[in-house]
C-alpha cells in the first residue's frame, strides 16, 4: 500500500483535544477526541464505535470544517476536509 498523505500530520500531543461534530442540521453536537490532523483531514476517536454519515461538520475552537468520512476502524474515524 502506498502512502496517500500530501500534508504534514500534526499529532495533538498528550493532552486530548476535544472537538464537536454536528451530524445533521439542528441536531445536537456530539464530542470526540482529535487524535491528529493535517491540512487535508483528521483522525477522530470516540469512546465507543459510532456510525457517522458520509458528510458532517466539525467544530474545533472557533474553526468549522466540513468533513467527509474516509475510513473507520473500531473507535477511530478518518475524515477529509
């Protein structure tokens, strides 16, 4: 398998960085942990396996990103921006 990353990945470090996801308009926000991120995407970790829609929004601080689910393995999910 060939690596497909084109941007540097930035681990969030030892301190958990919590992000909020809005899966549908007007739906309540859910929280998860931001494992790492790059200019093109991120890895998210949940407390239990979740079924995410293909597209949703992520809020991290004052930043809002439109995300697309790329992969899922157990409690971790990869997204692209």
